[in-house]
C-alpha cells in the first residue's frame, strides 16, 4: 500500500502486536473497547462515540490531569480488518473544524501466527504541527497505546 509518506508532515509508528488483526480492528471500532487502550495511562477516555463508516463520527473525550479534552472528528475511510482513516479536520456532517490538527491512518496487516503488523500514522497539515506533535511525545504516547492495545486484546483472547 503506497501512502506517499512525507517525513516533514507524517509521524509513523510500526509495531508487531501479538494479537490477530480482526481483534485489533474490533478494539478500534467498538465503543466498549476503545476506552481500555486509546490514551496512555493514567489518562483515560471518559466518553466516546464511534460510527465506523465513511463520514461516521469518531468522537472521544479524555481526562488528562483532571482536565477534559474533547476530540471530534469523522472517519474518512474504513476497510474492515485492514485500515482506518479518521480526522479532526471535519466533524459530523462534513462540517470543517476550526483548528484541525491531524489525520490518523491505522493499518492492520497479518504478520502470521496470530500476530499483526500495526502501523499508526499521524498526518499533519504543516511541518510545524508535525514537529509540535513529535515534541508532545507522539512516538512514546502512540507506542504506549500500542502496548495497551496489545495487552487488552490478549486479555480478550483468554
């Protein structure tokens, strides 16, 4: 899959997770699962609304250090068990967001033996926004989320 990555705009994290891609995709697309892994602990998701279809809602509210942070967006592309693309550039009904930050692309590729090559890409509108996201700890934060996702999915398998 050619994503035409731009090193100035795109931040990328790739891991091999010990869980099947169908289960990881389910975790990413069902409201009952997302709060268990989506933000690095001790932060937490306190609300989410997911409608995993093109144009469907992808809304999350986090609690970070006692403050609520709301993130409203939409899915741009959903390919079952393979790919999710969502953005905060638009909200439900294709209403442009006032200050968009990024578009996320999450890829799930079968790695054999019940494992998945998991790739998370954060695509930004400017090099400044990408650099700010990197400085906020993109690799550490999204890496922690990948670890939490793997552990949560493994718990569902037992």
